[in-house]
C-alpha cells in the first residue's frame, strides 16, 4: 500500500539503524509474549484455585474473572500493537522482507494464542481482523503474496462469522465488503484475475446494497465508486473493455455527485479526476480518440486546479505530468503534432522542476526520462532528427536501460548513415533485452552495411525466429520506431 543503563544506551547507538529497528520490533513481540504468559498463568492459577475447595470458590472465581480481564486487555493490546507494527513495516525501507515477515509471523502467533485463551468478544475478534487487513497490505508491499492471501482470507472469515451473528449490522457488512476487496487485491497481484473478479464482485454487491439503503452516506457512496473501479480494472485486464467502461462510468457518475455536493473536498475532486482518466484510457484503447480527449481534458482541468491551489503539493504536480503525457498521446494519435509537442513539453517542464528539487527521487527521474522520450517522439515524427537525438540522449542518460529509446535512437543514426553509433545503441539495447526482434533485425542491417555478412545473417535469423514477419514490417513502414 501507513509504526549499566548508560552502557546499554551507548551500545544501542552503535547499532546500524536497520538492526536497531529489528531489535526494537522484536522487543515489542517479546514484551507481548511476556504479558501473554503472565496473563495466561494468572488465569490458569485462578482456575486451579477454583477447584481447591467450595469454601474458597467465590474468591477464586473473582481472581479468575480479574485474570480473564487482564488476558482480554493483553489481547486488545496485542491487536493494537500488531496493527501498528504492520503499518510501520509498510514503509520500512531497507529492512529485509524476510525479517518483516518473521516478526509479523511471531506477532500473529502470539495474537492467536491470546485470543484463543480468552473468551473472545466480538470487539476482540474485530480487532484481530483489522490487524490482519493491515498486515495484508504490508505483506503485499514486500512481495509475500501467499502470506498476504492467508492474512486477508483469515480476516474475511472472521468478519463473515461476526456478520452471521449480527446480520443486521451495517458496520460488519461494510467490513466484509472491504475484506472481499482486500482478498481480490492479493489475487490480482498473483495474476489470478478470475478469482479477483469474483472477490471484487462479492464486495461490490454488499457495498451496493448499503449505498442504496442510505444514499446520503457519502462514505459508502465513495466505497461503491472504488468497488466499481476495482471490478473495471480486472475486466480491462481480461480484455473486456466494454464491460470495464461500463464499470468505470458507474464509478464516474457517483464521483460527479460527490464532487458536486462538496466542491471544497479535494479528495473527492481528485477521485473525479482519476475516474475521468480511467474512462479516457478505455476510450483511447478502443480508438474513440475524440471521446478520450474530452475525458482527459475534463480530468486534467480538475488536476490543474488542484495543483494551482497548492503549488507545494508535489503529488499533485506529478499528477499533472501524467495528465500532460496522456493528452499528448491522444494528440499524437490524432496527428496533431504541434498540440502533442506542447503537451509533452509542459510535462517535461514540471518533471524537470520536480527532479531538480529532489535529485535522489527515482520516480521523478523516471517522469523526466519519459517526458524527454515523448518530446523526442514528436520531433522524430516531424523529421527533426537533430532535436530528436538531443531529446533521446537526455532520456537515455536518465535511464540507460531504456532499450526502446536506444533502438529508436539507433534507427535515427542508421538513417543519418552513422553505423558505428547505431551499432553501439543496438548492442546496448540487446544487453537489456537479448531477445528483442527489432533490435536484432536493425543490428543485422548495420552489420550488413559494415560488411559483417555472417553476423548480419545470424542476427536476422534470430530476429525471424522471434518475430517471423519482422523484416516485412520494417520494409513496409520504412520508419524508425515508434
């Protein structure tokens, strides 16, 4: 996807930050374990005392009740601490995934022991489910999808069991719906699209019922829009753009109502911008470019307003970069090269400011590289090879492993009769993607020009093995990619 004393302090200060974090987290688990052992011992001792004599039963039962309360308090504390651990680990950069998983496993084992030892109340079990959901996000973030699925599934089982006991509870219905969505998130991450769709649709049905029962509940309406988008994402991934578009438009309609009801709510305004983007993406994929352009312009206007209202918000500034690129893509597809160039250059200006403000931010360097690449594409379409080479050069400097841009620049060098420079770019591209048919074919052309007939034949054969009609494609177009 969002936690002797002088000698000991001196020793701790010498530990690397990552090691100190692990020690601290393990200490939390050990403290919990000690609390659990103490509470469980007191509970069992009280139980033994209750059997000693009838004359002492009243006092023993009182002690047992107190021990039970202490155990419940320990379980409640465990729920809270596990939830906090999971949230903090989600942003624990540099900490090994195995270490995070190991600590969470210990914490959940303890939590299960505590809750299994106490006459657990619905609140305790709900706290357990909340901690499991938080852990799911953390486990997903570190790539532990199987553990994440087990965690989300366990949370769903708890929530469904609680709902069976209180079927009229709208809060529990809402929890079950969100748990379905979390299971779907993990299944989608695993590539199990059909399973994810089924889970998302399970959550959607519940949220849809809640939203209909109380149309004025803005939170449920927003959750319903999210549920529609999740279903749409899977439908699009499964190659069902009409179904995806219907889901996205259902989400868009809800977000339009929410944004209109509270124009000052920046969260809902951004949601509306995102929905316009999703609708536009499907329209563009279907070839409905005019519709896509209108959707993008609507979403862009919202994003632009947000960015201008808070220039220091780098997240909204980076959103604008993406919007400008999407607008440029549609303009390129429509053949409106000057408009495309203007959009891409606007994206480039923002990305350049962001990258300069934080040179170590890999995400912003990526945005800058993409923007240079896009500007280069327009210059290439305009046959302005000198400017295209400059743009692609900037992009490659920012991202030396961008094999597509290396291939395109190599093709320009080939057109300009600079075979040595072209060969260097194709060699570099093939180091990144050794089985790229375009790179192999174009390198064969360069080798042929340089008199390396054997090398040219080998590359051409390898390219045709991967893509049999590769030569025909280049001969028909006579153009460099893209």
